[in-house]
C-alpha cells in the first residue's frame, strides 16, 4: 500500500513537470528543476478537550514524533520573475515516539496519566507556492520573493502498549478522586490502543530572502504566516476486542493568523545542472479551539489542537 501510493505520487508529479517543460521549452527565460529528497521530522501534535466555557482543561493527549523519516519530491518552475513550486512528502510508517494522555476532574486535579508507544500509520503532505522574485545588488546576488501558498497535511498515529495511573473515583483504591501520583491511584499495566487521524489545511503568505554568498553557494530564508488554517481530527479509543464499546470523537478547529512557518535552505552547485540542498522548515502555532462531536453529535465541550513540527531534508536539485 505504502509503496503503491509513493509510486503514483511520484509519477503524477513527474508528469506535471514534463508538461510544464513542454509548455515553456521555447522560452529562454524558463527554468525547471526536480528535487528528490529524504528527510527527518520531529513533531508534537496536541489534542485538547475543555469545559463548555473553554477555560477548564479536561483532557490532553500529546503525540510526540521523535523522529519520522520521509521521502519527497519538489518541483520548481519559473518564467522570468514568476515562480511556481509544488511537491509532496510521505513518511515511512513505524514506531516514532511516545504518546502521553492526561485527564483532569472538575476541580482541576490531574487524576489520570498514561504513556503509550506512538506509531505512525499514514503521514503525507502536499504543497504548492506561487512567488514573484525581485533581484538586486551587484550581479543580482540578492533577492526578495513575496509568496503565497497552500499546504495539506494528513497525520495518523496508533498509540499502543500503554500503561498508566488512575486516581479517579471509579478506579482509585479509596473510591474518591485522587491525583494520579497519589498512593490511592491504581496502576494499569495494559491499556487499549488510541488512534488519531488529523487533516490540516494551511494557507500561507510571506517572503523569501535569498543571497548568493559565493559563486556556488546560495542561502534562502523564508518567513510566513497562515491567514486561514483548518484542522479536522478523529480520535478513536479502542476497547476490549469483540465488544462494541469503542468510541469516537471528532474535532474541528479553524483559526486565522495563528500558524507560522520559518524556512532555511542552503544550496551548493556541484555542476551547472546539479545542486545539493539542505533545507529546514519549522511550522508552529498555539492552541486553536472549536466544537467537539461525540461520533457525529455536537457536544457542549470544546476541542483544541496545536502543532510544533521541524523538518530537515537533504536533496539533489536537477536543473533543466
């Protein structure tokens, strides 16, 4: 399944690139490049449940990704100052870190704390950017490029082999609410899995700043803000096999100007048609809140999500 999706994705992007090359082949100012790359990602995805007022925190699940290995393809096309780039990244499934689950009672006492092995299932990104480059300085060695872009991310995780401490009245040794680390809390040595599937759509506006440091070395730094971000998540709590006690919650958030992206790219020319690139991207943002659904039924509680992701990629840039 994974290999098939990867092949279809790469084939589609290469086909689009060939069509662009055919379209602009006669134009002297047109430029094209294909950049296959491999990377590593460090991520933190937060899932929150609040009281109806949105002030009291009831539950927090923290999906840590340390690390996730990726493969991707970036396509760059330009015609004069106009620039278009698009591509995709897909992550290799497997164990990728730890998930922490915490719950609080109405008085703000943390009664539950559990630790789970986090596993990546399907994780991929699609992106596209449009820009207009302004060059200046001696031999146009500096540049500034206003850009607008979109990014779609799908992230799904399966947390398993969990254990934890339960101090709530339904589980504690004295039948009362206690802190998870009190002497009355019970330790659960085996917990059922929890799954998270999150779909995030970003829009971005920002600038790239570039400089030709040496004849073969280029540096580019970018800073962006998201005017609109949409987050949709599905949480699936598993229960004992062959029972019908699984439950799902669906969460929706939308926010404006609360997601940010910083980028840095170092490119070194090996030949006139081949560059090696080292790039880094940081996407982050505070908690955004929205409605919470029990299956498809709207509840009075509030959901929340945040994100903190760092991507580091190494690729070869083939220029035409």
